[in-house]
C-alpha cells in the first residue's frame, strides 16, 4: 500500500512567452516591403486538476518541480508563434495550495474534477509589424516574450468528510467506523493504531454522508504534540464532529476530563470548537460505562446530545446515526477556503529597483531586463522607443530621484549607457 503523505512542497513555473519577430516583407518586384514580423506565442499555463483517484500527495515527494511549455517565437509573414501547451498537475480532492512564503491560500481543490489555473503563461512579444507608424516605416526591433517567475507552494491534503470522529487514542473510533460503514480500518488495542484518515460512507434513511476516522488527539496537539497538526488538518473541513469518549475510563482517564481536554485542543487550533458536536459515550459494555455516561450527561447538559453506545457489542448506533443524519440535514454545505488570485502583475514581477554601485546607477528587476532584451541598440528608432519607455515606466524619474544627472552612467543587466533626460 502506498504511503500516506498529506503535506508536500511544490514548485511551478508557467511557460515563457515567445519572442516577437523582426522581419520585412520580401518578394519579387517588391524592393522595400513593410515590416511583417509575427508575435510570439503565449506560454503554457499551469493548471491544477482535482483527481478523485488520488488519495495521497506521495507523488510530489518524488517530483516537486513542474514547468509548462514556453510559447514559440513569431516568424515572418505575420505568423504568430505556437502557444505553449498547458501543464495539468493532478492533485487529490481536498488539496489546499498555499504560497510558501506568505501562507496565502491560492487554490482549494475541494471537489472532484475542479480545474484551477494556478499560474498563467507569459504573453508573447509583439513582432516589429506592431511598431510601424507613418514616420517609422521600418522598425528594426520587436518585443521579447514575458519571462515568468518560478513560484514555491505547499500542498496540504485536508480530508473531505461530513463527519469527523474525534477523541483520544484507543477510545474506539476505528471500531465505530467499521460498525456504521463498510470501511475496514486497522483496529488494535494500542495507541495510534490509526495513523492516517480512514473514510467510510454512511447511508441513513436515503441520505448519504462521509465519515472520517481521524488519528487520535493528545494533550498539546494544537502545538504539534503527538500527531498534532497532522490530525487537526483533517478536521478543518468537517461540518459535524462525532466526539467519541471512553465512558468506562478503561485506561485510567476520566470521561469528563477527556471531553474538556479534547475541546480545549480544538479551541486552541482555531474555530473547531464551535463546530456542532454529538457525543458518543463508548464502551458502555464495560463495568464503569454507565457511571461515566451519567457524569458526561450531567456535565454537558443540553449543550450537545450524548448517546451511550458499545462498538464491541454494536449497540446504540441506530439512535446515534439518526441524530447525525438529522443534524447534517440542517447544517449548511461545506464552505471552501477563500482563495487569493495570483495577479498577472505579481507573476510578471513588473517592479524595478534603482541602486548605486560606486558612480554607476543600477536598474534591476525583471521588467528592466525584459526592456533591455527588446531593444536593438544599433537602431536609432529603437533607441528612441527605449528612452520613451523608460520615461513611461517611471525609471527616468526614479533615476533622477536617486541623484542621476545628465551624463551619469546607468547599467541594466550588462548594458551601460549615459543618462539623458
């Protein structure tokens, strides 16, 4: 059986845009044809696809870097370059994608078949046919395609389930799942038998819902103790918590203390303590079960319904499952995580910075690099366009504010030139 991995790094890069073409129309009896350079093709997008046949992020442990195809360069005759193929990256249903540095959620793949464009390919550069004017009839330059940036993400798999079984280790959660569903989780009389979420489908009075047996909590789980966040991550999506408590205190713990401690960990992790709960007082077949059940009833009062059950003898589950089904029917559907779009200006990183290296003013940033790539420095018209673009982009003003004067040396990448206002 494949290892269960629910968190993995992920690096992606959309395809670069193809470069525009510098070309002039040539045919017999036409001595000086006009510019006919075509545009470059757009780079391929990186697209996420929620695949219901995937259940783990294990694949991303072996391959974590993905790059879409670049767009082809334009060619003569105004022929546009071929667009880069989109790259489809399949992820399990329930995967949340966060930017590594900021932690912002950029994609929530909460339902099977959902597609999400994570990164858009760079625009293709214009061919020289775009730069022809009545006064500039033979432009000898074109624009390069947009060069995209590489981005780092973190993938987190959060179980898609309506009901989450929560409670201390070894209180009978896996046994309850095996009783009310057809799931066959690993069951044994020791802690942390369940190391990964187990899902099962429950059908009750024509209503279907998914129940998840999630690894058991311990004190300090909200700070990462025990299985900690590996547990709590899978509770975040559940609409209803089925809180299983060892009513008999068979391992020397007190049922009421267990109830309070688990809720404290849920509260410290986030808003999980505000989720509706139903209490299953399990192990009622043991001698102290009835005593523990009565203490729970008295302590909880009317806050949550408490049902006495015995997973070992399969008793008490009809009333419990009826209550679960009725509660779910009255609850709203699961709300996906709010996504923040990665805006084109973020992807193309159009910012620039002016610094000083001795007596040389240095302009850095991907926008400045793209500008240098688009200039033909042996062509006067291209140089005039370059200067106008510097002014329009605010680079001239930024150089002046940094102290540059007429004749000062400016460097962009490997190109140095005199500052001219």
